[in-house]
């Protein structure tokens, strides 16, 4: 079994993903991270090139509200 650890400096996205040992060989593990204005999404998939297909191993979501700002009194 392989461990994939994703950590950030803030506790918003901290996870440990345990990958099955069958994820070796021709299978590839990929992660996609989407950073938006209000949330961050991460999806980890195992790609099976012989089919071709993929299986979602893990997904994370955190609300970050990057678009929210303190309104300045002079604005």
C-alpha cells in the first residue's frame, strides 16, 4: 500500500490517502486541483490505460472564500 499525503499550511486541505497496492504496474495515479474564488477541489484518480477508464480514489473540497474581502470604508 502506498500513502499519498496532501498537506497545506492551513488546516483547510489536509488529508492522507491510502492507495491500494493494485495501483502499481500500468495503472497511473493522477490528481487534479481546482482553485476557485470560493472553494478548492482536489480529485485523485487511478487511470487504467488498457480499458481506457479511471476510478476516483479520493476527493476533497474546502471552502476558502478567496473572493470575500473586507470592504474599505472609502470604497
